[in-house]
C-alpha cells in the first residue's frame, strides 16, 4: 500500500508546476458545461429588450464575464490547490475532472 501511496504522492508533486494550467482547465470545463445555461438565462432575461442591448449584453457576458472568470478565478483556484499536500492534490485533481466528466455525461454534454 505504501508503494501506491508513494506513486500518488509523486504524481501530486509532478502536478505542482502545472497548477495554473490545471486550474484554468477546470474553470474552462465548468464554463463549457454551464455556459449554455448561463446564456439561456441571459437570453430569457433580455428577450424583450432591443437587439442592440441583447447584442451588447452577449458581448459583455462572453468576452468580459467569462474572460474575467478565467483570469480571476483560475489563479485563486491554483493557490488553493497548491495548499494541498501532494497526495491529496493528486486525488483532488483527479476527482474534480472525473466529477466534471460525470456531470457532463449525465447532462448530455458529451
């Protein structure tokens, strides 16, 4: 059992330099999954407004809203992941991507 835990810890140590990219990938996956729901909500809220207002809202949401999410939340997530011990880091990153994949599969995003 110690050998397996050592391999998992080594995997967690190997992940450390890539936490910024991993956090960005997690946020991007979540935005892909929930982006359609967010856009649908905004479309319903703005259905009775003028075309120009709807277009500006779409641009602001997609360019600045989603971009801001990636640029501001991903570094925060990377910091939080960096605080985990190597063994738990490997487990957490694996679990997050598996859960995102299961959620996407269950809601027919895959």
